[in-house]
């Protein structure tokens, strides 16, 4: 069933009016009166709607049912990644939205190869990728894509969560599974920090440890910087009962 | 530490001689006598070796230690995917090798959009991608990439495993986590079957059910055909204690 987020949608009484780009999309889909779509409020609620008619610049729907979006996980996971090179950023956004991330942020880690002048300028494009992936995968929110100014902001964001993990490929670490098994279904929010191509600098790991983050391993296989976030996120989804 | 698979390597006594493409690679890396590399026998055993000297077409190493490759998981997971379009095949191979797959196969599902004349001709290229990913992620084997002739071959391969799962996005299903939690650490082999862009045809699911496969869900988020194998594989790795 086609899904829309309700930017440009007017919900009043039992009626939803879609305008703008989404109204064009309704036409492209050649939906006929009587056919159903889902309009998400992007805050976890789905409005199941039936098309009444399409007009010049808008489409009118009857609201049939209002339900919590079944695709939203019970845990809010913030994925935080050292900015990778090239299109890996887009890949991380797309896959983490599909896999259930609540929000995704990037930051300039010490060993980042990518050193863009103004990464915040890319946010609009990144956000569009998140929106597309959210529609496609049936999410009830559009995960926010953000840029964190420095490593202090990364740690600050992470320590506010029930569980804050930095994934590290060497040295003294706990198994991610051990850490998740002990918290398990009770975790309501988590932050997962992964490094760029060159990995974390030692001082970044040390600071994270001092800040109280769990330094975790995902086994001895070296994951690429664009693979690690999806694998870690999937582990959290599994451990919190959101993969069933 | 640089890793090599031992095709073209001669192991005799305490000495390893690398020839061919890998010997060139030793030169490209500008390794010096005394530096260490790992030579894998591609069957789960790592030979830690120290460079003695490079000669015209070969490099001589002293074998320092022989150990089981720590990156190999305790479970052998066969990933079996309906052939997707374009470069998604390569993506699936790369990510599943990183995430610990034992082998990866593709087949022509009923709703495959991709209908290549001779997919078996692509096997050489696919296998190279698997080898590269295996080197990069520190695997102790080179996962085999295969082509299964028909759906009967898919089911036949799957039912030989301790756990055989078909991932399906609708209808009557069990949670993948429930199924894995009940088997857990005891699973030594598993098959994970995922569909192409268009999903499975109903008869494919029905046949799988009759053959005894578990029809499983991974939550209500719709995963792209190239995302589902990695997520399912990660869930198996988590459940079997291979993500720590």
C-alpha cells in the first residue's frame, strides 16, 4: 500500500487533503477512488485513508482508521558515525532507516579521510534520502539526519541514552551481545557510535570510556565503516525484541 | 596486518613461499624483512608469517605461529537470495562475507526482475568480490558464491541445515528472534532464503513451508532485497554468540 508523510496534508474531521508533491505522486500512482493509502504523521501514527477524488492540485481522502505505525521499534536508537568517504554516507542513512534507526548523525572523527568544508550543507540531501527510505520501508517517522559539531557533542548526545556504545575493533572491549543481553528488552534508548575508514584514534576511545560509554566488539571480523552501523543496529533490534 | 589466502603459496617445513599475484602484492605493500603477515589456508587456519626476503617473482616467509582464524563464526550460514537487479548482487556478497556468511548463492525466483542469460558466467566475478571482502574483513575462509539451478535446488540445500528459514514480509510467519532464541547457541548450520525485489510468489512460500522451512518475519519494516540478507545473517550471528 502506498505511504505518504503528511507534510502538505490537511487532516480535519474525517477527511485528509493531500497537496503539493505528494498529490502529484497520487496521480503518478494512478490511484482510483476507493483505493487505500497510508498517511503517516511522521510521529508514529498511521492514518489509513481511502481516496475520494483527485482534483487539479490536490487529492481528497476519507480517513478510515487511525493506528500506531506497526513498523516503529520499541527502542530509539541513535546511530552516530564518523563521516565516511563518498556515497557511503548515503548508504548508511538508507540502510539504518530501513533497519529501524531513530536518528542518524555524522561527525568529523580524528581519522576521517573525508574533510568536507561545509557538511551541514549536505543535510538537506541526506534528509531526503532518509525520507525516501522511511517511505519505502513503512516507517512511522522520518529519522532525522544530523551533523554533530565535535566529539564532545557526540559524547554528550550518547550519554543521555539508556545505553551508549562505541564500537571498536581492537583492544580491551566487551562483547556487544553480552552488553545487550544484560540490558535486553528494557532498553528504551541507545546510541551506537562507529568510526570512519581509519577507525578511532586511541584518545577518542579513552574519552568515551571516561564518559561512561561501553566499548564494544562485534566479533573478530573487521567490518567496513558503512557496514558496522547496520550490524550494530540490527543487534540492538534483535536484543530488544524488535526483529519478530 | 596484511592477509593473504594461500593460493599460490607453498608451505613446507617452517617456510612459506608466496608466488604470483600475491607476491606482487607483497611488493606493493613495501613489506620489509622482519614484518609480519597472516597467510590463511582458506579453511579456517591462519599462518602467522614473518618476511625473510622478496625475490624476483616470489616472497619467502618464516612461519611463526599456526592458529585457528579467530574471525570464523561457530555457525555455518548459507545465504540464498533471489537474484536482484544490477550491483545489488555485489553488495550482498560483500556485506554478507563481512558479516560472517559461510557461502552465498543466488537463484532465479519467480518474481526476479533480473533475468540474465547465463548467470553462471558471472560467478568468477562474484567470487573475486567474495575473496576481496574475505581478505579485508579477516575471514579464515573464502565464502563460495554459487548459482542454484532452480527452486528445488534452493529447498534441497536449505533443508540439509540445522535451521532453514525463508524470510517473508507478509502473511503467517514466526518471528525470526523467536525461532533463533529457541535454537540459539546450538545451531551449527543455517540457511537463510531471501526474495528478489518483487518478493516471493505465494507458491514459493507454500513449497518452503511444506519442505519444513520456518517462514520468518524480521518485524514490520520492509527491508530492501539487498538489506534483508545482512540483517537476517546478523540476527543469526547474534543469537549464536558470534557477535562478541
